[in-house]
C-alpha cells in the first residue's frame, strides 16, 4: 500500500511514530489529563491486573480519552523487547478496540490494520492479542475497501491456525465470518484463493464449538457462490472427514452443544451442492451398509437431504448401488421411505423422451411393495410418509399398473375410515385420493366410488333405524370421501347424484335425520363445488344439477302441511339454510357470465313469480310466493336467492330487477321473521354494491333511506330498519360511495339511542369485517382495497369527539365502536395514531361489556410487540387492567388478558422489573383455572415474567 508509515515494517513498531501518523489523521484529540490513563496502563501491563483494561475501555467509550491517547500511553510496552510485555500492551489495545471500534475514523483503521498485520509475524505469545485486535477491526464500519482481503491474506500466510488454542482458532473463524458478512464482493475478488486459504485454516479442526462456525462458513461459501475453483474435492474432504458425527457432550457442558447440532450443520454442507455428489454418494452408500445403526440413520437422512439438490446427472450412476443398499435394510423404515420420497420428488423434475429410459421402471414393484407395507403398518407416522410417497409415486407417468392402482385405492379407502385418534392419516388419505383421482379417474370410478355408494346406503339404513355413534362417524367419513375424490369431471357425474339422492332420502322421511346430517351433506357439496371451480365443464354441471335440487328440496319443505313434519322443519333451520347458502354461493361465483345469465332467467322468476317448472319433482301442494302472502317458511328461502344473485358476476343482467329490489326492501323491514328480513336486507345491499352508478342506483338508495328513516321511528320494525341501515352502509362503504358518510353519521347518531345503542356499536364490527356470504371479493362485490383505512380517517375523529361529549351511560357504546374499528385496522395505519388513541383504549378495558374488553385486548396485544416505547409510558395501567381481566367471568377475556401479560414482557426490562413480584404473585391464581386453555396461557405468561431480568433473557 502506498504511503505506508515506516513503523509498520519495523520489528517492533515505534509507538510514537504510530501516534504521529494517527494524530495527523484525527480531526480532534481529547484534552483529558493523561496521568490517570498512564496509571491504568501501568497496572495492566506491569501489575498484571485485569480490571484496568475494562476501565480504560469505558473511559474511551465515554469520551474521557481517545484511542490515540491509549496508544501513546502504551508506547514503551508496544516496543518492549520482552514478548510477554508486548503481548500485554497489544492485549490492552485490542480490548479497547473491541469496545470502541465504532468510534474509529477511516484513517485510524488503515494504520491500525497495518500495525496488526505486521504483528502477525511477532512471537507466538503475541498472536492471540493480535487476533483479538483484528477481530475488533473486522467489525469496523469505516473499514476502507481492500483491507479485508489484506487481513485474510496475512492470516493465511503468517498464522498456522491449527497450532493455536481453541479460543484463538475461534477468533480466526469470527474474523472470516465478519468479513464474509460485510465484504462479500471483496473476498470474491480473491477467487479460489480464498477457498484454499480457508481450507488450510480449517484442516484438522477438532473442537465442536469451532466446527459449528466452520461448517457455517463452508455452507456460505457454497450457497453464496464463492469460487471453489479446482478445490471442490479438497473442500469436500476437509468437511466430510467428520461424517458421520461421533460426539458425546461432556456432563454439565456450559456451551450446550449437542450431537444433533453438529449433525445438522454438517448435513447442510454435504447436501448444499451437486458438485459434491461424486464424492459423497459412494461415502453414503458405504455408511448405509455399515453395522453402526447411528451411521446408517445419518447416511439415510443425509441422502434424503441431498434429493432436493442433486439432479439426474449426479444420481443416475449411483441409483443401482443405492437401491441395493436400501433394499437390504430392514430397520429405519420411516427414514428410508422419507429418503425415497425425496428421490421420487426429484424424479418428477426429470424428463425422458423414451419410456424405457426411466430409472424407476426397474424398481417399480419393490417401491410399491415398500409403500403398501407402510400403509398397513400400525405406526401413524409411517402411514403418513407412505401416503405422501404413494401420491408422488402415482404422479410418475405410466408407472403404476392397473393392479397397483386397485391396491392403492383399497388402502386409501381403508385409511379414509380410520378412527378419530388417526385423524391426520385420514385427512392425508382424503387429500391423496383427490390428487390421484384426478390422474386415474377410471380406477377410482371402478374401485372406490362403488364402495362409497354402498357405505352411504348402509349409513342411510342405520340412520333409519337409529344408529350408534360409530356408524354416524363412518357416515360422515363417507360424505367427506365422496367430496374428496370429486376432482375429475367423470367422477363428479357419479358422486354428485349420490349426495343429492341422499338429501332426497332425508326429505322423504326415510331417515331419522338431524340438522347435523343435512349440514354434513351440504359441507361435502360445498367442498365438491370448490373442486369443480377449476374446470368450467364440472362447474356448470354441478350448478345446473345441484342448485335446482337444493331449491326443490327447500321449496318442498316450505310448503304448508296438515301435520307438520319434523324432517321438513330440519331443512328450514337457520344452520341448515346457512349451509345451503354456502353451497349455492360457491357453485355460482365461478360461472362464466354467459352461463350465469342462463341460470338467472330461471331462479329469479322462481322467487318473484313462483315459476317452479325447472325444478325436479315440482308437483307442490300450493304455490310458492315468498314475497307475497307466503308463510314464514317460504320467506326464509330468500336466503337462497341471496346466495345466488349476490354471487353473480357484475355484468350479468338480473331480470325484473326493479321489482326484485322493491320486494326485498319491503321484506327487509318485516318484523314477523327476523331471519327473512335480515336475508332480504343483505340481498338488497349485495345488489346495491354491484349496481353501476346512475339514476336507477340513486332511486334504489333513496327508497332505502326513506324506508330506514320510516322504520327507525317508533314502531315494531326499528330493529329491522337498523339492520337494513347497517347492510346498506356497508355496501356503500366498500365501494367508496358518497352517501356512505351520511349513513355512517346516522349510525353514529344511534350510539346514543337507549334501545339500539349497543347494536349500533357492534355494527362497526360488521362495517370493518369481511363477510362470508355476501359483499365478498369472491362473489364479485366491489371492495376497495383501502376501505378500512379510509373509514378510519373519515370516522374515528367523530367517534372520539362523540365519546367526550356523550353522557356517562352512553360512553361504553362509543368505546365499543371505536374498539371494533381499531381492532380491524391494519397495524401500520394505527401505530402513528397510537399516542392520541391509547388513553381511550385503556379506558375501554374498564368497560363492563365483555365484547369491548375482548376487542380491545385483541387490539392491544400486537401493539405491545410493535410499539413497546409508546406502551411503556402506560405500563402501570396496563399491568393493573390486564391482571384484573385475567379473573374475568369470560374465558375468552381471561385468555386474551393473559396473552397480553405475556406480550408485556417485550417492553424494556427496566420498566417492568418493579412489577415483577406483583405479577408473579397475581399469575399464580389463573394457574388453577378450571379451563385448560386458561391454565396454558397462565403458565406461558408467568414463565416469561419469572425469566425477566435474568441473564440471557
């Protein structure tokens, strides 16, 4: 380097020269008295005392002295001919630099680097202190370009690392790690020389503490694309010599390094590049065949890890030997199967022009035998791996024979009916059935669907006679399996009629059915509809087959009877109709506009005109007139109309729209059937949201406003008018309609209403939440992406102002509304407003309403993690209120309060320590709570408070 000071190359550099050079580079030198510093240096170097080093470092860090003054005070010791004295002098300087490296200027760093590089040639007693100094300088932000390479070259050339004690070798690894983290491009400029230098450093390392760091460096060399040059094999040898890991940690090891830590670190290196394959695979094959069980297991797991990285070129020459070794193994079946699964996933990425070239073809029978053996094993974990392997095996084109598929289907059928304690296997089997049914529809139609049809028939027979719980469980499993395999159009045409026929059996009174039975069928139908969304043909088939059937069943159930039937009533229950709504909505959202336009010409006239001609078995005892003088049973079916029309694409024209909107508006304020009036209000709102701007929309809005104002006056329809106001407001808020602000203001005004105030407060939750049946993005509603942020900006100031002006008995309503808005607001939007709103949130915790408490706690918990400094200002209030709510009558509130107590530990420790004894005593009470989930949260929170302030916490 040009301009290097003369002292850098003297045997013992003159410290006063160092001082002069550094002083020229320093802008300002501290003027503190030097006497005390000379005394501290003397005590450390001559008196062999350790305390003065910490004091000098603290004084430099606090500004009492500069690094320059420390060097000047060290003068005689740095040039002393006695190695031990020089070592003590450099040790003190290095300790100061470790504490104060952030204070150094660039020119100071340059000359210190030159000094320390030169000292690498000094006596071996000096080297440890020199390395500590270089470690400190490797952390400097002010390190100029090129010096990282210079330091590492000096270490590689001058230091025989493996002759150093463990702690000094660890220092060298730290220096390399620091430079790799901050000076990557500089080090890469060295090319393969850097790799070779590190190989020399690591070669022969034995200490597990150092190996963990060394393995990480090797992994980074490979994963960050450093040049390995011609040293690939050397790098492999210097790491693979530790495989398999043979390490037993000593008793009471303070470092806590476990054998598994080393195994995983080394495995990550060996499996990090396919360039190791030609060296590693023979080694693994050798270890798989060894007599040492741990070596077998480690080798198989390493093979499994390699599968995600290695390609066809690397593996093809070793596949016969690998398979021969694996086939000989009769233990560690799960590990072997997981390894095979990895190979199969890798195989999927390869392509072959010739079917005969596929390497798996020769092993197909053995693979199938291994998989089927796993599927019949009593071990749940082995069954799970077997199911995953079967799925990947089946995805290999033209691999499985018809006999293999028949066996596979039989196993999946059996696994689909496992007991509750094997739930994970049952779910996995259903998922695998769906994946494979899409690939092999003929096999599943031939071997699975008939079995499920028979199972369903037996289930119907048992339900007719009053079945046992076990049979109920099998019946539910059958319904789930029918929907799971409906992943191919040809299978849907077999499974859908089975489920619909099952519903007709319920309606005809042939089964002792409960609402849960019908809901289970509807859930299966919805899942089937979701799968059909991927294929337009299946989607239309499902829609034109299932929707008329469901409507016919519901219309039949709504007809008046001389002798009311329990079975008919089941189909009109709220929960059952909600399940039907889910099916109809899911079956409609993915229709093309052309097909949706066909369907709407039948379904809307059904509800407006009673036209039942398109329904199956449409001979009903009386006319269907849900909007006229129909029974409450007929009016309840407006929910099904809502599910359909509110899921249509926006550009589908709805026939008789004007009449439909007026009928819905009229029904929405009918007080005789709250379920029907709410469904009508939601349907009206859903159509409003999609309607294009213009005169007709304005007319509909005016009709709605007039209806709301008339209904909110005194009378029996106040609750229904409020519900209509709420849903119309939400429909307009989502699309940024100008009238939404007026309606929101009307809603705020109702917070002071003695009758509707609490409901109005809860209404803010609806306005800010996502719905599942109407006004959804999936249902083509107009939902602006920032509607919550805009609602917050437009309305929260008015809520806060209203709270301060409201009478004491009304304030809880404002707090509840505000809490709902803040709880559903994206946290990045809320954080800047937190200082002004936090006092209101804390006041909301004192509100007796459990809904307000729960909403507020849910809002505060993430804020404790994301805004600890602001929350720290209110720690006394937070601790008191959270502890009080941990004894709430509501289990949900107790859990949320304890979760907040846990989150409190993220606040600065000095702020919390005064409360630690009080909190630990108070949290002893919920440890005895009668609810397990409460006890679990109490244990977690109390444990964190116990650790508060302890070392390492």
